[in-house]
C-alpha cells in the first residue's frame, strides 16, 4: 500500500529565507507518526505544504496519493487538520464552529460529536472570544476528530491542554488509529510522542536529521546505566563505555548499545551492588540531535529509508 | 498602598501608545485639519457677493430639516458663518469618532488581546493603562484643536474664531474619550466599546437636532450642544468649553470607580452564551460570511434608512424655497426648474453611495483579516476551494451592498414621494443609488486584485475610495482640474436623475470589475496562504 504521506527533497523559501531545505518525510498508512523539531525548524511550514496552503518550491509531495497543491479540495475531503495556533470566529460559539467545519466536510457525526464534547469537557454554548487557548484547541480537536477522514494532521494539538485532557487525547488518538486512521503528530511533548508514536521524524533547520522506528533509533543510540560496584578500580578505559560522573560511589555512564554485553560482564566481575539500565529516552535522542550547532555529529544519521 | 500607586508607569505607557500610533495620529490630525482648511478656504470663491451670502443664509435657516442636519449657526450674514456651517458637522464627527476608536483601541482591545496583562504584570498600576490611553487620545484632540487655531486664520475666520472653534472641538473629543473609557469598564469586548461610543455620538447628535428644531433647552443635554454654545463666529464665547471638560472629570471619576469594582479582563456586563448547535444557515462559507457581516449590514441599513428619509424630506424645503422665493423660482424657471432638484438629489445619491462603497471595502476586506487571523486556513483546510471561499465572502459583501443601495434609494425616494406627493420623482430617486453598483464593483475588483497578488497592498482599496470621496464629495468645492476626473469611476456613472441613463459606461464598468475580480482570484489561487 502507498504511504499516506511521502515527501522527498521538499524545499520552501520565503524570500531569501529557506524554511525547508530538502526535507524528507514518510508516513505509512495506519501509524501515528511523531514529527519533532525545535521551534522554527519548519514543522508548521511542512504541514501547511501538506495541506496545499503553501506551494512547494521544489521536491515531491504526495498526500494520500495526491498532489496537495493541485488537488487540495478533493484531498481535504479525506483529511482533517488542527492548527498549532487555533484562531476561531469570535462571535460564533464553539458548537457552531464544530458544526460549520463538519458540514463543510459533508456532515456531522452526531454520536461522535456528543461523545467528544463530553470527553473533552467542552461547553459548546460559549462564544469563541471567551474561550481560553486550551478550549479553542479543544474546539479544533473535536471538529477534526469527529470528521470521517483517513488522515489527521495535528500541529501541536495538546499544547494548551491540561494533563487530564492530554491523557484523554492520547486515548482518542489510539482509538482513531485502531479504526485504521493515520496521524501525523507534531509535538513538543515527548512523553506523548513516546507513548503514541511507532515512528518519528526529527527535523532541524528545515531538514530531516533523524527518522525511523523509535525502537531502532534507540538501538542506534547509547543506553544509560547507573551502577554501584563493590570494586571500582580500573574502570577507566573500557571500549564503548563513557562515564559521565561518579557521585558517592554511584557511577552514571552511557554504553554503546552493541557493547552492552561486554560492559555488563565487566561490571559483574567487580561485583554489582545495584544496577539501573534504561534505553535512550526520546528526550536524549532529541537533545543529542539539537545541542550541537553543527547538525548531525554524534546523533543518529539520517535514515529516511529505515525499515518500518 | 498610596493613592498614586494606581498610576505608576503611566509615562512609559503613554510613550508606548504614541509609538504604536506614530503613523495614525499624524494622519488623523493632518487629514482633519487639512480637510477643514481646504473646505473653509474655498468658501470665498463660492459666495462672492453679499446677495449670494444672504441667499445661502436664507436657504439653510428656512427649513427645519437643514437646521436638524447641521444646527443653527449664527452669523450667516457673513462668510465666517458660512464657513462654520459648512465645516461644523464634519469636524464634530471626525473628532468624536477619532476619540471613540482610539480610546477603545488602547483600552479594551489591549485588555482583550492579553497584551495589557503582560504589562500589568510589571511595575504598572491598575489605572495606568487607562490614564495613558486618555492622555494620548486627549493629546491628539488637542493637536487637532491647535492645528485648527493655526491654519483657520488663513481663511475667512478670525484668530479669535479659530481659537474658540479649536478649543471647543478638542474639549468635545476629550469628553467622548472619557465617556468611551467608562464604556470600556462596562463591556468585555472592544467592538462593543466602540459600538457604544459611536451610538452615544449618534444619540448626542439626534438630541441636538431635536433641541435645535424645537429651539429649546434640550440642546444643553448634549456635548455637541455645548460646542455650539460657543457661538462662533458671532460671540466667540469660551466658557461653554468648560462644560465638556467638567463632564470629562466627572466621567473619569465614574470610570475609576467602575474599574475598581471589576476584575481584570472582566466587564460589568457578562458575556452571553450562545447556541450549542449551528443553525441550518451556518453550513458553509456563504453562511459563515453572512454571520460575520449581518450585524454591520443591519446597522448600516438603519443608519442609511434614517439618512435617506432625512434627505427625502428635504425635498419639501426645496419646494418651499421655490414657492417662497420668487427670485429663485424665476431662476429655476429659466434653467429648467426640474434639473436643480434633480441635481440636488443626484448629489445626495452619490454621497450615500460613496458611504456604501466604504461598507463594501470593509466587508470585502474581511478576507484579509480572516487570513491574517488564521481562520481562512481552517476553512480551506476542509474540502472548500480557495476560489469558493473568497467568492463566498465577495457574494455576501456584494449582496450587502445591493441591499444598502436599495435601502438608501427606497428611503429617500419613498419619503420624497410621501412628503411632496410626486411618485414619479420618488421612483427616479429610488433608482439613483443603484446605478453606482458597477462603480462599487470596480472598487471591489481593485481590492481583490491586490489581495490576490500582493496581500500587503490591499490598503489600495481604501486609497481608491478616498480618491473617489475627495473627487465626488469635495471636487467642486476644491476646484480640482478637469483631467483628474477621468480617473474616477464614480464620475463615469451617469448622475441620475440629473443626467440621462446610459448603459454603455455601466456595462464597461461591469466588465472591468469582472476582469479585475478574475485576475485577483487567479492570483489568490497561485499564492501562499499567509
């Protein structure tokens, strides 16, 4: 089956500023794909190109097998969108906006609408000008999630939501995927991405710096280890082991994933008093990709073609 | 807490307000003072002999309708009186509208947007924002007054006339600003605040009109009456200027009391909740555009209806004038009697139509606001094409314009027919505004052309309208050269009923408008959404 979204070599310039610089992105049908990147890296620009709101300067863009610029209207029948900054008509109520957006897409799914309103605890009788940021976000979410579509483009959909609503959103997102829908989720909430997304793409300065299965990305990265040993002597120069610090005899270190067995054996020889091992968190992946200004140095190399 | 704590940071906020309005303030001041100057300076050329001046005085004082429109002005036996009568209404409207809009923009609009919150979290007192807004607005009103005092002595008005006239207008503006500040405490949304301010101005104006017609103490209940009580140019009394200033102090005390009773961001009137479901009508881009424009359309219909009715009833005073003034009757007889009344009505049709063109630019210009606010994105991210989205807005705007043209024509035509009993003429008046529809469509075409290809340039729409207003409204007064008229679309429409109807220019304008609109739409299809 064709990918839901496939983008390669996407370039978008605004005057002299290059917002997207040969960006690649592939989202398979039926997955929740995490779309990560620091502020200003081009996430929203990419999504707006995917919607046909912006015109690509170069590169291939296919969404649900269509060209989003030429075929915008027919494409939009099959997707729904939640913008990062939700602006609504101040003199309409939330309920009216939900109905309006749904009707323009072909009709309201009454059951779904009522269910979502209840789950997101949204009062549909308030005028949009009096909604808080979080409530405006909920209006856009309810409108998008109650639509009968194949693809959801969500641009930081939970930025203004409280933790309870955030959990509710994750729940709903899982249901959507279970029903066969595809979600592209741009987010800064890494816990959310970790719990929802099978695959992620990390972009920076308009370029994809890392992409693939979360599991594989972790595998390519280092594992964090916190260990307390009976004998600490001669630990200095072990291949694949990088000691970060030693506090009160407790060693925090990073281990290359392919050397983990050898390092564990070394620890065992010295008598393990306590040991905590965890794979690289998304946060570590993320930071490693960003913290050095040169781009991709010691992070995971760009592999858009990683097996999904 | 010391008493002055509430005003901490006022100075910094005044500088912020001036920085934000560094273009607006000079534009307002220069346009009001400039318009006033040119209008005043052109009068000597129009009324060269004492007979002409006296005829003018008789004309405007004879009927209660003219008194209702601009009030009794003293000293109509001289050019100074004519200058006052001709400029008065423009200046009180401009100053009041300026004061209301500027206050609302710097108080409630800021609070609503959340920017005030950012400032209030710093070392800034509770009343500092309001005080800064009032200082900036009052300062602008004072600048207008000072400008008037500076340039008007170069017209028939004397220095004393100019000083008192300027002072009265500044004081009126300050009063309207203080009143708007009170409204800003009551209403939660800036649109309600400016709406209430403008409504108050209309009420003041109507009360004044009633008071002037009845010639009694009613005029003392309206700040416009206080301004008139200065009796420029006959007496040049300065003391009535104190009335609006005293009133402003009272209103300020009220505003402070109100402000201390309410929470930040809240008003004294709660905002209402609305329907949980959208009505059938609100199902697509057309319904959405209608929802956005219907309130303004209703308000404009009412205002134009009243205006038209007033203009229609003026027909009687024209009739009376002809009857009571044998000299004028002879004059009219010698130059085809009907045509003067026709010319008069054609002129009013043009003036109302130019106002309606303002509505058209506003209504169609919403496409830009919607896009800037990111709401167009929500609509066209659904299965609604770009062209359909924009055309929906335009169709509703154009429909609104047609409604207003009909309202303007009907109210002036029907009232004329009812008062004068001349149905045929009433029918001709009814049609007169509609003839300008193609011209308005051309303006919309210009706006859309800019919107489609260079959205930062949509202000050209307003510029073209301003040009048309200057040509159509003041062209004769300013004595502009003839060649300039060929750039005016409104001037190309036949001045019915003064001129005969001819289809050719209307069809040409329609075709031009269609071309501009299509090219604009092509541009919008091709460009990035902002």
